[in-house]
C-alpha cells in the first residue's frame, strides 16, 4: 500500500512538472509571438511611412511638373518607342501639342520638327542612344499639322538604364513648351537692335548735321561779315545771292528734320484733297529746273491733259521734291524726266527717270536709310530719300528705285489714290 501511494505521488509530481513545463513553453511562445508581432508591426509601420513619403513625394513631383508645365517621357532605345508618362505642357483651348499619340517613334517625331532643327535634334538623340553623350538638351520648333504655325519646345534627356555591356537601353527626358520665353528673347533682341540703331542714328545725326549746318552757316557768317566793306553793287548783289542761297539750304535742312519728326511721331494727320497731278508735278519741275547742271534737260511727261487724284497734296509734293532734287544732284548730262503711269487698280506710280551715274544694286535699299550717302562728296544730309519713304508709308504706299551703276536711275513712288 505504501508502494502504491509512493507511485501515485511520483506520478502526480511528474504531471505537475509536465504542466509547469508546458506552461513555461506556452509563456515563452506567447512572449516570442508578442515580440514577433511587434517586429512585424514596426516593419509595417515603417513601410506605411515610406509609402506615405513616396505618395507625398509623387504628389509633390506632380505638382512641380504641373506648375512648370513639363511633360516627362521615356524612350526604349531598341524599339525607338517614345512613351509619355505625364504631360502638363500648356494647352489652350483647341490648341494642338505633340504627345505620345503623335510621337510613336523618333522617326515620326522628327517629321513634326522644323526642317532646320530636325537634323540637329536627330544627331543629339542618336548620340545619347549610342552612349556618346550622357545628357541631351535641345530647343526646337514643332510644326502643327494642317497649318503653317509652329511652337517652340525645349527638351532634356539622360540615360536611365543600361545593358550589361553599358549600352543605353532606356532614355528618360522632359519636354516643355517655351513660346513665352522665345517671344521675350525676340523682344529683347529687337529692343537691343532698336537701341543700337537709335545710338547709330544719333551718332550719324550729330555727325551729318554738324557738318551740313556748319557749311551754310560758315557761308552766311563769312559773307555777312565782309558785306559792309563791299561797295561795288554787282559784287554786293553776288554776296547777297550767296547768303540767300545758303540761308535756303539751312532752312531746307531744318525743315527736313522737322518734317520727318512730325511724320514719325504721328502728330501730323493726313489732309486729303482732290487736285490735278499734272499741276503738282509741273510745280516741282519748274522749281528744280534752275538747279540742273549745264547740259541737262528737265522734262515732264503726262498721260492725259488732266489727272485728278485724291490724296494728301503736301506730302506727295514733299516726296516728289526730294526725289527730283536727288536726281539734279547726280545727273551731270542728259535728261531728267518726271512722269507717271496710267492710273489702275486704285494705285498710282509716279516716277523720276534720270541719266545720271546710277545706283549699284547693293545700295537700292540702303539709300532710303536715314543719313546714308553713296557719295560723301555730294552735298546733303542724307535725309531726302528717307523722308520720301516715311511719307510714302504714311500715305499707304512705298518708294523704290530701278537702277544699275552707270546707267541712270528711275526713282518711283506708288500710292493708293481715289
């Protein structure tokens, strides 16, 4: 009985030990599970934080791209396939912009570019695809299909992935429309050119005017100072004639400057009137007939006995005066003929044909520039033909010259008349 009791007691102790052992194992497992769960939770929390950062970063990137109106794209080098990932380029209503649907390959993309830019852009793309360069940057014009319009675009690109041997496999890039910047650049260049031209004209004005004003002034002052000492009537008359002549030259020079300033400022409005063109041209011919050189004949050719037109009389008279005066300066022999063509199509061409030294083709445009003179030895400020063009423009017309060196010249003005 005692042995039985001992056996039962030992068996009970073993069960207790086993229970405690299982309990400890269970507790240890629970602690391990809690630790493991905490580790998993921390990892999940870290991943969620990273995902949140990535999402925030993507939103920020998208916002930046949208604010800067940039499109992002990538190109598979092997297939030359271009794929747009995002496109935030400026789009106005109904405005066409090349995108992934249009640019299914570099060859297609290049056909949309301006011919002058396509060769350069093609070379740069080829170089980056072949690994010759690491970065690509180009500005180019893109043609809008079925129109004659273009827009400016700027692109950057770099190699994103390479094969085992280092050959580029994927190129990523950005594109941005830059019309506003190009317009600003053009306006700055034009402003700079205007400033340079204004500075050039100012310098030329001072140089020419100081010389042209000094010449008649010297004559006026010089002859006036000796006039009291001259007693011979004929000699006094000759001096007075020279003083009057130089006074008229000075007055014409000042009038030229005032006239061109008024026309360009737009302060002098057109005064339209109906008059006989024959009488106007006759007035000009009679005025300058005395200025022609010996042996030169001045003629007037008319289409009809009376040619009534409607335009600004004073401006047309001023134009023809400068054109005819120019002919008298450069014609040493032969004839100077003033006339006009038959009136048709609402426009009339009036011309002055001379047998003078002529004008070389390279100077046909420049002679109408302010202060430009082909021959510096011929008196004049270089304003007459410039004034003629300015006034012709104000009448809605234009002026020009048909001439070859040594074969005379035909200066003409064409204006709309009624």
